[in-house]
């Protein structure tokens, strides 16, 4: 599938803006909507289906289940229980669908969501710790230091400095 000229320009400008540090949630929402507009305007449904098929894959029902629950379940055992599967079946299906182990994928999602909540929400650190099932805020601190090299307070302070007006 050939890349539409509008999309080429869109991606070029997007990369430049992200390199310059424009990364607030409002910008991301606007760019997401703009991308969908260009995709709908430049391609038929059939072309888009063919383009996204490798990403969506064959296990859409399983993939949808995982993606719909990935904001609230971060443990493979809990995910397998929710999916009504043994842990080994869940892990095998997960690997087939996402080409990655469930444990690694869930850890990356947890990192992403924790960092996003620290940087972009008004939730207190104790609320974030509770939301992501850390036993205390000190375990949230330990998690952040391990994966981001900074405390939650440092992450939030840095994000406030970079945040755009809006």
C-alpha cells in the first residue's frame, strides 16, 4: 500500500514536533484524530483492512479481551483466570497473538500507564499506588526508580515543566 502524500506530510511534521518536545495529551489527541481523518479520506475500507491485518491478526477476540482489560489487570495469573484459561494456555495464546510473553507485555503496559498517570493526572501518589496494586507508595517509588530512574515526584515535576498550555 502506497503512503498517501497527506500522510507523508503528516508523519514528517509529527516526528519534528515530537523531537522538539511537543508531547502533551491535547496534542496527541488532535494528531490521532487527524490521522484517522487522513486514513478515511485516502483509503478504502478494504485497503485499510489489508494494511492493518498483520497488526490485528487472526485472534481478534482474544486480542480485544487483552486490550480491553490491560488497564486493570497486570498479573498473568489474574488474566488467565479472567479469560477462563489455564495459565499455560493463556501464555501460549498470548505469545501467538502478540509475539511477546504475557509477563513482559503486561510489565511494559504497567510502566506506560503508571508513568502516564504520574505525569498527566492529578491523582495522588497513594491513589496511583492503589490503582496499580502496589502495596504502598514506597513500592511505587521503588518501581519508578527501577524502570524510569526517577521517583514519582521527579517524574511529575519534569512533566509539569514540559506540559503544554491547555
